[in-house]
């Protein structure tokens, strides 16, 4: 196992490296990694770590994070109920450790939810109903928030329920937790016995094979598929490219867009209106990883499809925007359609392929969960109902119409009780359909193959990365890369789709698949190596942007206007001079050849020559800030270092593209390493006035590729350009820089001086940590300048135009405006139209553009 070690004992004086007690970590970050050899075609098709027993899920504690900077002058006191829960929880904590994982310092980190599912106050009265219709009602009817003054129907004594109630954000969710816990405690929630209707002993062993040579002998009656696309986020172009690849006029496409993804919903509505066999759900849910809401979404889409009498579909298949087809027949027929003709009466699901008792335990099926406040709360133990066999595996499947009708409308004992059981289950979509099918009259129709290949790499994908939304540890597949292309044709079982693909991580592999399936685009086709992903659109409202993003995007717009003036302005001619107007219109990430190229900011500005409003788009690119020491050190393992937030340990990149950071952010330092001997390096963090904020050692093993660590710095961070120095044997190897931007906005409004002073003055007494590193300054030749400190203090009180000027001076040091174009007519005669550029978000993108249906029924 590749490990790295971080010594969090910080240096107060320079001394040779010495033995120290350190925490063994993956890639230099505190986490526990299950061990598993990577298999090309793993049977482990579900989202829980294989070696789940190595992870302690005994309970989840309340938040005990280091205190962050708070803008409020006075903290709100705890309510009596929450104070009671806190005391009760502390009593339980004396008995045993409630934390996830084996490190007593590892706690559940919570961020503000993107959205929340409200709940009908009458839900416990209707507890016997599965919440498909109930949750759809919740989307349309907002019930009044329940004050937590309704005493629970029992005494809440379970430590897990107490922990959940102490962490829940809303009173309504706390009430739901208490009510469900009490219903379960009183034996009124879970079924004890369920009827099995399958005549088989054991599991069906059907095996439907794919033989491309026998395609011509397939029966003539066509198979028609209902593709259910469950999508979220903002990757509209990737979704359109996938839709373009799977579309055929003979099939049906039903699309559900997450309730929080309004931009994507607008884009989907726009392209769906072009095709009569594409529909978008009239209802939307905020689904979460592992949540009961995802199963509810699938069951409701099945009900909708069964009620569409004009859609005579044969199979139900679920896909996401991260899927892509991997087979195609020479005769312009979808390979999966030809295959399904042979297995028309079959249901295709991938099972876990392990000991069932172990699967139940690691999947948490013997635990009670409740979804509210966009979180899956673990409330205690429960028993598996007797009389049936519980199974599970992948939540990606193909089901025939007869079974979908049975699951949707049957009121028999099996379906009714399983719907109730799985509405309080973690990852229910990974087990509900398997269990119902294997115990139903359709049990002989199961094929243990969901016809997909999933890129499981559990040493990277199983890092308990969903702790902020679920009280459990889970895994997620990795994105495919070009090196994985051979796997699409080397599986031992028939496969027709693969996942996951993500264009912001790697688009080249999608292009390879596209070429393999459909041939190359004509020579000279533009945009094939480019990718654009929307970050913000005007209908979202400025509230959709953080104050850091809003500050930076305004500054980027001003950089673009200065570039237009300096590049195109002639003496005495104002035709290319502009004055900025309003908030940005749209923001896109821009990638070329799988490299981040910066941001594209579309914005309004008044042309000073004609006093008319124009819309421009500015391309800003980050400057290179990583430098190897000169003269080069004889230490050659370090390849790159970067600072950012939202580190994705699975894909090994920062999800905060561009590294937009403000005073209250908590940056992570990442290093990329080449192979070599074990070494120890020292990392030094230096703030804009040369205060050494942190220093620590990292032990890098010979096979380590990445290390990352977040020093526990006191906030707020001082605005300005920070420096990170990497030392080996106290000789500098390399350095990089990053910007902590001052904020021109607070809560999306121009910042006031009082707030600016609090945010822009750095931590009290310049103390980023309890320990001072002042003694290192002269040894490292990092002089502390009183004049620089005085200037920083004066800058902290800036507001208005002077604050904008300070921000722009800092931003221009690490970003450059590469080009500017005009969205529409412009008085500046030399501005190029955005649609004629190769980089603009308005430039041609034929790989993702959707046009009319071709004579063969396809779009691609």
C-alpha cells in the first residue's frame, strides 16, 4: 500500500530531521484505505468498501471541528432541546468512542447542504405507505416547520439516534428522527416476516451471451427501450454528447434532473423539446448518494412510464451523464438492442457475488436509516425480515416491462413490505430490485449481469468521501482514462455501457470511444479537443456564487476590459474603451486537450464611444506559479505542487478549478512525486507579509505519487499572495504561490468597512497556529518588513473603488486576460465575434450540439 507520513509537530527552529511519531496516511492525508487488488472486471458492483470490516462505523459524533471565523458578533445559544441532546451525547461518549474510523481526531465534516427535502407532518400516520407518492407531494406542498416542542413518543436512548438529532440542522428533521426511532423501538416500523413467491431454491443461473456473428438470426420484432436518465450538476455538454450517442427515434428517453440543478434543468428542457420521444419529469427530487430518495425517484419514473400509454417500451434502463455506450453494430443497430431481443423475458442485475451475511453487514442492511436535511442518518440496529433472501449489488440495471409493472403496482406482501423496509435503508437502489426479483414469481428471469463495466479502483475510491451526507463509509468508481480503453473490449461478460466518464477529468477517452463507435468527424471539425462547463448563468442569480467567486469574476471582467483597451485602443479613439456594468452574465470552465485553460466570463460593459451597452466575453488564464529552485537541487522527486480546496483524493485533483480562495477558506497543499528513494521534505507556508504560518515534514515513500495536507490555520487568512516553499534537508527544492483574495462582496452585497477590516486583517496577533515560527525567518532568509505590515493593515480597511483596485493588482499578478470577444454587435471594430473564436463558450462545439434526426433514426 502506498503511504506517506505527515509530521504535524511544527518546527520553531531549524534542526536536522529526527525520528518522530507520525500518522500513517494515504497520500499524506488522514484517512483509512481498505486494501484491494484492482481487477479488470470486478464482481464487486456496489458502493461499499470490499474490506468493510476494517472500517469502524460504530457511530458518528456531533461536529467538533476547529472553530472557523464567524461573521456574526454573537453566537446563537443552543436551544434547550439541543443542549439536552448535547449533554446526553457526552454521557454516551464516556462509554465508547462515537467517531467514525480509528483515529480519534477524525470526525464527520459537514458543509451547508445544497438543498433539503421537506417532509409532510403527517408522515408517521401514514407510515405503512411507501413514500413514492408521499415524497412527490413533498415537492409541491411545503409543510410548516415543526417546532421541536412535540415530545417523542418514547425516550430516545440510542446513541446513534441521539447523535443524529444533535447534528440535524432543522427542527423538522429532528422531529422525524425522533418519531421514526420511536416507531421502530415500539416495533411498528419494520416488517418481521415477508412472504416469498419464488418456487426456485437458490438463485437463478441464467446466462445470456453476446455473439456478434449471430446478429442476422435475431427475431424481427424490435425491442424498444425506455432510457431513464437521472442527472445532476452542470455538465450539460457531456450529457448532450452522451444523449447524442444513445439516441434513436425508436426508443424513449425520460429525464429526471436533480431539484438543485436548475441550470441543467433549463438546458434539458430546451433540447428535449426538439424530439417527440424525449420527456422530462414534471417533478424533481434532491437525491443524495446512498439516500432513499434515489429509490423513490426510480419507482416514480417507473410509475410514470407505465402510465404513458403512447410509449410501448419493453425494457427500463437507468443511466447518468457519466455513462457512455461501448458497443455498436456495423449495420447501424445498437448492440444492446440486438442483445436484448435474445433475452426479452430476462431482467439484468449485477449481484455482489459474496457471502450474503457479509454483504448484509457491510451494506448496512441490518441498520435503520432515515433521510432528511439531505442526509442519511443512522438511527440504530434492525433485523432482516424472515422468510426471504436478501440480495444486492449494483444500482444500475435493465428490467423488463412485466417486472417493472409488478414492482410498481403489486400490493402483495413481498412488494408492500419491501417498499417499507427499503424506505429506511442505506443505498436502497443497490438491493431493493435484487431482493424483490429473487423472491418474486419472476425469480427465474434474473441474469447476473447489468451489461455494464464500472471503473472500480477501490484503493482510490473508498475513502469515506460521503461522510458529510451519510453516516456510513462508501465507495465511488473512478473516471476512465485513455489507458483504460482496452478494458471496454476485454470483459468476460457481455457489456454495452461503461461508467464513469467525466470530461473535466479526461475527455480524450470519450473521444476515443466516440471514434471507435461512430468513426471520425470530418477533417477540420472545430472544438473536438475543447470542453466547456458552465459554472454560473444569470438566471441562477448572484446568490448562487460565493463572495470569493463573485469578487474574482468581477475582477476578471475588469482585466478583460483593460486588455481590450490596451490591445485595440488608438490615441484619441474611445471605440474600444469600456466601463463595467453589473454582475457577470455567465461563467464557464474552459479545457483544451484535458488541461484547464482558465475561466470564460461573459459580462456587460458600456462602450464609452457610443454610450451603448455591449456584451463581451473575457478569457482569463492562471499564470505559472510553480518554480523549481535555481540552481536545481539534486533532489528530483518533486514534479509539481499546488494549493487549493475541494481536493478529490479519488481523481487526484482540486475540484475548485483555478483555486479561487478567500480569507475564510481552508487550503490544502498537494505535491506530486516521481519514483525514487524514501525522503522527508519540509513544507513552509508564508503569508503575504512574510509571517511563517505553518511548517511540517512529510515522509514520502518510494512508490508514493501524491501527498496532500491541510494545516489547521487560524482564520481569517491574510489577503495577498502566499508562498509555499518545499525544502529537502533544509535546502529549497521548489516553491509555488497562491492568492487569498480580499473580498469586495459580503453576502453578495458590496462589503462594508467594518466587515472588511475583520476579514482582511489576518488572524489576531498574526498567530496562524498556537506555535510561533518567528525564529525561522532569519534562518530561511524571509525578512519581516514593518513597512509591508503597515501597508497590509491600511489595505484591510479599503472599500469601494480603492478595494477594487487592490483586488485587481493582486489578481493580475497570478491571472492574465488572454483574449476578449464580442457576443453581439460592437462599436470596437477590431473585437472578434465570439462565435468565430476557437475558445469562446459560444464557439462551435459539434460533438455536443444536437440537431435533426438523421434518416437512420440517429443523431450521431
